[in-house]
C-alpha cells in the first residue's frame, strides 16, 4: 500500500500522530472514520497524487498507530476539537498552513470542527457520509435508534470495552477482498488492541457530550463553515433513507455547499475509490499550493 508515500510519527504536546504523506502539489488531508485507520485511503490517495496533489493521511487520535492522552472524565481528551488541533499541528509540521480537507464518517465530524475552529487553515472541505452530530441527535426516531444503536452502546461506561475486547474479531467484521489484504490486516491489528478500542469508544462518548455542546454553541452563535463544502454520501447506505438529501441539512452549517451521492456502501474509499477520487480531485482542483 501507499507506494511512494512516507510514513512517520509526529509528536505533539499531548499526542503522537502516525501519518502517511506523499505526492507534490496542493495539500489535501484525508481523515478516516470508525473503525478504520489511514490505510482505508490506500486506493484513493495514489489516485489523488496522480492528479497532482500532495496527500496526507493521518490516523486519528487513538486510532491505528496514533496515541493520545488517557481518557478524561469529560471526554475532552478525545473531543473533535482536540483531534482537529492534532491535524492542524501535523500539517504545520509538514510545512502546510492551509490545505484542502476531506473527512469520512467520524472523520467528517473532525473535519467540520476543524473548519469551524481553524477557518484560515481550510481552503475547502469535503464531508463524506456524515452530518453534524447534533443534526443526528435532533432527529432521533425509532428507526434511527434501531439502525444506529451502537452510538448509545459505545457511550456507556466500561461495558462496551468488556464486550468488544472479549472477541474483537467477531465484533469488528471486514472483508479482506473488499478492503484489500494489507488494509484489512492493519485494521485487524488495530481492533485487537484494547487501547485503540478504548480510544474509539471515547470518540463516541465525546460525540454525545462535549462535541455536542461545541456544536450547539456554534449553532446558537450562527457560526458557519465559510469555505466551499462538498457533501458526498453512499447511495447503498442509509443516510439519504433516514434524512433525504443530506445537502439540505448541511445548508444550515455552510455558506457554499454542493454534493451528490456515490454508488457505494458506507466505506466508499474502499468500495468506490475511482468515483470518490475523481469527485475529490475535481473539487480540490484550485486548492492553493
């Protein structure tokens, strides 16, 4: 995977971030979702490099080979604000003060937070198969609670760690043929690590507490994403089934937004890399170098 890319660990004040980066040209950051690592981009990143971009793929705080501080009672150590700060610091360490940004799933929540907290750093943002966390929570129905029950299970103290770590291979399921064998092996190694499992759960605990409060504060203050935004969603997943056109919801959070569906299941970087890379490359075409 990632032929021609460099891998390194960037040490920050309270975290260390594993990052892959390669290519030359305007910088674009790709943020993975749960329960993946940066290797989920192994098919998309090289295609973007061929289109003339410098591509950076970090493991989010606590995921994969990145590490953060011990969990805190208020979950702020694993908040999207903390993770967004990691990304900005990593990009500065790599020599980039401004960049294009794409986030999938939980990485989309980080991308939203980064665009709101660090508007000068983000030239454009692509938000993939996600909505603001508060938009989900304000629309809870029996159907949502049934399909997305894991949000509320993961938020419970201690119990999910015991359940998942008892048999992580049964809990986290993935197909090596669809994911790619090296990507699957890296993901499997991560999900077998109790420290990684704990951090991934803290991501969800933060989502329902401190992250929710941060989004509510932004919404009440009328804060918007000022840079152009691209919304992409998986046509074979349930986001559109639950909410209709996701772009309509994102208009409440963005000044300049467009989007469309991708013929894929949820993990579009693995299942539809050509279509996703083409959409991202076209969108980021005029990102400054």
